[in-house]
């Protein structure tokens, strides 16, 4: 009657990293409020999403997979995004780990 089922992870746990993982993104603000998030790293990134926290609205266009040198475009609109808005970028490098990075405007 007291049977428990133990679920296994669908994929093996990622290997621990020895060094800090450098953020692979470069933010191009030259056409603000339209930003470009450029993959400045050496690896393709998958599952890329951009979300906003604060009083502004966000429009994103770009692929969910971003190869080195490619970019995701994000447009911010709101009354005062520099004071109350933070972008959050989420991605997965090839090893399958999940990363989040906050960008203050």
C-alpha cells in the first residue's frame, strides 16, 4: 500500500564546470529603444527567450536558437524604461544547462 515511484531525470545531469561561465551576450544599444542582443560567444545557444520586468512593454523578434554572431532584436516601450525596467534573457548552451541574465536599461 505504501509504494513510492522514483522518477529519473530524462537526461543525465550536466557535468560540473571548473570555471565561471562567461555571459555570451553583447548588447547593442545604438538604436535604443530597439536593442540587439548579439551572441558574442563561440557556441550556438538554444531556447533563447527575452522577458521584461517593470512598467514597460517588450516586443521580441528573433529565433529561439542563436548561432555565434547572430542577434535577437528587442523593442522596449513605456513611459520611463531606464528607471523601472529590466530585461531577462534565458538560454541553454550545448551542455544543456539553463542560464538567466538581467539587463538594466
